[in-house]
C-alpha cells in the first residue's frame, strides 16, 4: 500500500463525480454531507480507499429504486473518520447482514446476476478497510434502505 495523508473531502467528491452519471440514469439523487470546518486527513492508500467508496456507492445506486436517494457523510469518532453511505433502497434482510462481507456471498443471487454482481465487492472493501486499521459494517431494514459504515484512522 502507498500510505499517504488523504483528504476525505477529495475522496468523497471524486467518487460522487464518478457516480453522478449512473445515479442520474437511475433517477437516484446522490449527495454528500461534509463537516463545515474541514476534516483532518486520514492515512491511507487513496486508490484503494477510492475503490472501497466506489463499491459502496455503486451498490447503493444499483439497489435503490428510481426516485430514491444515496447520501455520503463523514464524522469523527475517537481518532477515526467514519464514512457512511446511506441509501433509501430495498434493504438487506437481518439474516444476511452478517454474511454480506464474505467472498461470493449474494443476498439475492438472481437479482445480483441481473445487475452484474459477483459477490466480491464487499469482501474486497472489507479487506482494504481492515488493512488500513479500520472496520466496515452495515445497518439495514427491508424496504427502508441500508447504511454502510467504514472507519479509518485519522493521520497523526
């Protein structure tokens, strides 16, 4: 990994810019909520962290119906940046939430094939986040959407 100080705002903005076209095509609004006073950098590999956020955004957009929304936010918590990708999508059953970060696991295999899922994206995201000293987790309710969180240590 190429560890450097990474600006969270730049990371979020570049991913939103990349995902806007797909979101518009699906008629899903895509927004970010950033702290007003700036945010301290994290120490990480910008390319790998971009991949994590891109995966979470792509999933959120894919599983959110037209007219829905996806929002990225960031907060500080005990020396960590905690990024959240929240959607108003279809949600994930409680029984599947503990397994979605496993390689090749898909909640609905038929639906995942329809949108092109392989079951690897979240496993890769977990590996990258943990390699940076962080954690990744989900909160979700069927019909009410999902919130994916991942924490990354702030640069000292």
